[in-house]
């Protein structure tokens, strides 16, 4: 082995592979990850009402929940992005080809099944 092919190690003595010396404590990392999200009062009320059973809710609570769910659904419907022509074409091609593959497999399976049944039904074949 020549000097150009030597392997040198620049780590710290006693350091294990894959371990790093953290400059911040783990408690600060986990506390920054698990910060509670800011939610609106209406959303919080919806979450609280969804936990109740229907017969436990008053008419006004039921109406509030229903209105919130309808607003969320209409927002999702309105904010859906239009599918591009290329994506629509690819989806159609994949859908049609998968239907053809499944129908071919089903036809082959049925023909083999019929062959087996016919061979059993006709003795001597």
C-alpha cells in the first residue's frame, strides 16, 4: 500500500461512528418540535363537538357543527386544483390498461377453471 492510498481518521478519540456531539440539549429540540399549533376558536369548538354523541348535543350545537363541516367541505371543493391535460391522459391510460389486464386475467382463469371442470366431468379424457 502506498502513501496515496492510506486511510486517515480525523474524528475524536473514542468517538463512535454515526454519533455526533450535540451542541444543543435534547430537551430544547423536543420542545421546539412539540409546540402546540394555533387553532381558531371555531375549529376548537368543532373538535370538541365531534367528540360528543349526537343525542348529547343541543340543536344550536348541532347546527354550529353542521355549518362548520359544510364550510370546510365547500372550501375544499373550491380550492381543488384543476388536473392538467397530461395528468388526466396518464390517469385514463393507466385506468384503461389496468381494466384490460384484469379482464384478461379473469378470462384466462375462467377458461382454465372450465377446462378442469370439463376434464373431471368427462371420464376417460
